[in-house]
C-alpha cells in the first residue's frame, strides 16, 4: 500500500506542483488584455518623464518629468491612442521659480474639473516639496498657464510627495507620500479644488505589517478609478509593478481596503513611473522614466474590463450601477401604483358622486393598427360590458361616461452606502369610459400613457421608461355603503437606459410586459355632510423585462431578462364633505394610507461583453413601508362636467418621497357628441366631434408617445351644412 501511494504521488506530483504554482501566483494573471503600443520621447524633450494625464475626451496627453522645468503636451488624432500622438513642441507650461527654489522638478500634476486650473507637484527634497496652482486661460491648454501667486501649499512640510489625486468633485485630495514607511494621505478641502485649508482625515499604510514597502524606493504614480472604488499605485526601484486596491467606500481611505495583487510591466518598461486610464477605463497608460532613449516614453495597454488591472470590477459594488438596476425595478412597481391609483381615484369619485344621474349616451371608439390587438381589445370590451345593462327605466341603460386624468409626480431617493441617489419625474395621461347599471354596479376601461424619467447619481446615468397601459375595472356594492373595487390590466414598456461613468456612457434599450391588478374594500360611514371611509387595498403584479446589451465603449454590459414581482398591502381611510352651491357642488376630501411592500426580492444577472465575466445583483428592492397623504377637491357642475384636483405625498420608510399632482376631468356629453381614440403603431389620435345649433365642431389631437422627441399636434375644424 505504501509503495502504491508513493507511485501515485510521483505520477501526479507535476500536476500538484502546477496547481500549487497557479494558486500561489494567482495575482500574476491580471485582467490586462495586452500591451498595445508606445510613444517614445526624444532627447531633450523630457529626459525623465514621470506624470501622465489626459484631457476628458482623450485628444490631449500631458507629460511631466524630473530634471525638467515644464509640462509638455501631445495632440492625439484618435482619442486615447498614443500612436497618433504629435508633440506640440511650442505649447508647454513653463514652471516658474517659486520662492527661489530653482531647479524645479514637476514630478506629477492634475487638473481641476473644468481644466481651468493645474496643480503641479514640485519635488525638490523632503523639506521643500509643494503643490503649486496654475491658472489656464484656455481650458486644458497648458501653454496658457500662469502661476497663481501665493498658492503654494506644503502641507506642513516633511513629506516626500510623489503623486496627487482629487475625488470627482474636488472636495478631497490624496497625496502619495514616500517618506518613512510610505502612505497615502487623504485631506478634506474647504471647497472644491481649494488647497488653502486642508484637513487630514485618513492615512493608509498598505496591507499587512510591511505597509507599502512592496513599492519600495522611487515609487511614483497613484490614481483611482473614476468612481473611486479602486486605487492604483505604480513604481518600484527594482521591478515594474502596478498595484491594485479595492476600496469598500469610494474615495475613503478610512474604510476597508483590500489589496488584490500586482501587474508586472517589466517586459516593456525599464523604470515605471506615472499611471493613467482612458475615460472608460478600458486602456491603461504607464510612463518609463529611464533616461535611455530606447525605452523613455509612454506605454499603452488594453484591459478586458473597466479599470480591471488585476480583477474586473463587480458592478454590484458601484453605487451608480446598483442604483440604475434598482431604478428599473422601482419604475416597474411605480407604474403599477400609478395605474391602480388612477383607476381607484376614478372609482372613488364615482362613489362620491353616485347620486348623479345626468349621464347621457356617448360614442367612444378605440382602434388599433395591430389587427390582433384591435380584435382582442374590442372582444374584451364587448365581453366586459355584455349583459351589463339593466332593464330599469332610471336612465342607466347603455350609459357610457367619458373621463380623463393627468398626473405629474416628482420624487427623490437619497444616497445610501450601497446606492446613489435617484431623482424621479413621472407624467401620465389617462382616458377612460365607464357606466353603471340600476344595481349600482359600475364597470369601465382606462388607457394610460406614462413616462418615467429618473436621473441616477451625479454623472449622467438615467432611465427613461415609456408605458402604455390598459385597465379593466369594476366596483360592486356589498351593502348600503360597502364597496368592493377590483381591477386588472396590462402594460407595455419601453425603456432607454444611460449608464455613465461621467466622461463616457453606454446606452441600452429594454422592452417589458406587465400584468397587474388591485382589490380595494371600502366601507363608508355617513354622519350629516361628512363621510368617513376606511379601506383595505392589495396591489399585485408581475413584470418581465427583456434582456439587452449596452451599446457604446468596450466596458459595455449584457443584462439578462428579469422578473419583478409586486405585492403591496395598504390600510387607510378617506374623509369627505359636501358643499352645495347654486350651480355646482364642491366635495373636499382627505386621504390617509399606510402601505407595506411585501414583494419578493428580485435579481439581475449581467456580464461584461468583452470577456463574459458574469455577476448577479441579489435582493433588489427589499420590503419597504410608506405613508400616503392626499388632499383634494371635486367640483361637479349641473351641466354634467366635473373637475377633480388632488395633491398626494408618498413618504417612504428610509427617506425617499414622491409628490403627485392630479387633475381629472369628466364630461357627460349629449347625443350629438362622440369621441374616437385610435392607436397606429406608436402614434395616438384622439378626436372629439359635436354638433351645436347646426355648426359642426371637430377637434383632433395626435401624440407619438414612444419617440425620444415626441411629436404632437392639435387641430380644430368648424363647419355647417345648409
């Protein structure tokens, strides 16, 4: 047996050794796809290049260096392609002799947000190094630079500063300090890009007891991914490494930081120094500060994923990405809320005005260009209203009442540790028709056009979701003052999605289908002119969002289809009163509602198009609680017209809110009036015709609700026959 074990070990020893080697050196298998090209710097231009920076669109590249008194710039014919670079030899920034330093060495530098200022790290020795601020007359044109007198900041001296970096809005400054054990210091600035009164808030000394000693002497470069979730350090006296660190909180050195490994660029570079990335994070650029003309210059690398030097970023750790996925799920749920609340508003209005009998016959036709859809809707409508009329003679027979409602909602969800803030703007327009029979049973059909615009974070990510919804509703009496409202509907969704990192964006188009319904039980208690109506409601629905692949740069993602469930229970009450005037009636009312979202959590699977690496967002939109307050006024005129206005506030448990403004109009026309609604592809048309004392009036309005820039029109025609 012992001999057998020895033979097996010998046979598989090579495989075992290979496995151990792979796992013990896993960081050497970086996400760097390949080395692309270099651009060498000729003698006398920049003897030892250290810093590399690009303008936002990648058409200019800037290089600083020691043993030089200037920052030079290149023009790039193709953005972020250094092989197309041309040195602008007569357009550089000459560094002034500040405070008599002499022999200035601009080792690294940064711009402010709009390119009108440049912050140059002037390294002399451990006691006199400083950051000097220069103004640029023309943004990002360093040939227009001039020193701002009195701007020199030494941060108390004693630091051997090697690189600097700002966060996105310029309120934080990071300094790579090579003094002693090496560390990165984080300063809070009094105002954006103002170095006059910095406050030290955190320092990071690297992983383990060795700190950043892995960088060793002559460390040079430091930068962050655009969102601040990754930090990169470059430079080593003996090797040419780029180190990668993950920050649990973006641009925060006080929270957990994880070292993921290093990439060795020694196959191309003799002495690594500066580091930079393209705006989309799919390219990495390094500088070789060796004075040898054969290697001195800039080097370009392709990455397999954004800022993925060692590992690809997990989108679930990016606050904007998380918020964008949440937004799509929230928009689907919000659509159910708006569809159900619109129709329930209508049914409550009908009950508030149930004694009104001045309804007369109308003609409302709904037509669709899609014959299957047209046949389906007409069939459903015919079936829905079949055998519905009563033989009672109280003028309820075959009475169809037309109504419309417009809604504008605005809201906001604040920034959290895991998700960016969201600003929501929702608009909706609903037209509907309903009738009731002598048994006080009411049925109706509503069509709603909705649009949700959501701005995510602060760098340009957004969702624009358009919807077309069909709702069938019914309200039944369950006693003298008890009613059961129920509805069911279908929504068609189309979304445009922008996923931005601030300097570049990917876009996507996503379709969806939604089934939804609601049950509402109400009991009205009457005392003189005051009605009190407690109610219990359940909203439910199911949404399917299609898969889609982003279009844009190489950082784009593929999103798999997603199923979103919705189940919300609510309890509340309404209080209303009636004020009778000569020709009209006014009904003020107040609503209060508490709701608990018990929807199952959903998940979104996605992957990088570039390398297929996949990720999953789990537990999207966990249960929440909301308080809903509403105040409104009905005005009902004797001529059959009515107006309902309502303001609502929906306050979420964790601080998010939504304010809605609702205007609903109801008109009971005469036998000489007719309405016609049609849908041709994505274009809608609504027509109203009326005969008034021999004069025929036609009003036609059209609207294309699915276009990025909607088309609309209104036409009026009047004529008579003799």
